[in-house]
C-alpha cells in the first residue's frame, strides 16, 4: 500500500471521528415543531457536520480496507457493510437535520388546520430516522467486526486494535439484539463514543506511517 495513502487515510479517520464527536455535542434534543423551528440553525449545522464526517470517514476507511486487502473477504466485506452504514446515516441526517427544518419553514405558521398534518409528517420522519439509525448501527458494527478480525488475522496493524474493534462491534450488535436502544440521542452518543475510541486508535496507527515518495 502506498504510504501516502495510508497516512492520509489515518488522518482522514481522525478528522472524521472528531467531526462525529462535534456532531453529538452540537446535536440538540428532540422536541415539538416549535422547538425545532427555534433550534433550526443548530439542527442544520450539526447534521451537515454529520454528513461531512461520513464523507471524510469514507476516504479514511477505504484506505483501511486497502491496507487489509491481503484478507480480501474480510476487508472488502467490511467495506460493503460500511458503505451501507454510510448511506443509512446520511439519509438519517438529511431527513432529521435538513428535511424537517426545510419542511417547517415552508409550512409557515402552525395553525389548527395544518397542525395534524405537521404532526403526522414529523412522526413519519421520526420513524424513518429510527430505521436508518438502526441500519447504520448494525452495519457499522458488522464492518468493525470484519475489519478487526482481519487485523487480528493479518497482523498488518497492532493486534490489540483488532481485539478492541471486535469487543466494541460484537457488544454493540449483541446489545441491539437484546433490546438496548441506541437509536435515541443518548444511545447514539454512547454508540458513537465507543466507536470513536476504536476509530481514533486505528487512525493514529495509520497516520504514523512514514511517507516515502515514489519515483
């Protein structure tokens, strides 16, 4: 693997992880339509940052997949699962953080005539958002498990990174299957916080690569 790609991938993972943390810090708690309108600028900013973090992580984690390509089944399998998780979280962020504020702005003043319609749309949007969050959580966890097992098998990165990713990924899947709710704000913060620890460790390991210019 080109050392420049490896180093830049690590830096991208670190930056994307920091953006994810900032997203969770800025993300306001949910509320009614009046609260959403009041917080619309923060909602749009935090969810736009979430989308940006996924774009940056896509570059970084593609580099991780290439790094581990000697175990092609696990490496590319992880890449496919991460692609699903990236699309799902992008859709969730776009629906919750962009579509809802834009919709309420276009609806104008909330009256007794349109209140039921607005409430129905918000409930439906909330349901879609939950579904996409669930896909993101399970697909991201699965990707981490496959990549982490590839790290353990190949030894291309320090094996403790692989064991850490296995613990985080398997625990997240198990907790979800046994009913722990990661799809509310507090649950999502726990999930993102755990994964950011693993992502930062992997990013630092890749970023430490010495760059050699090829001629």
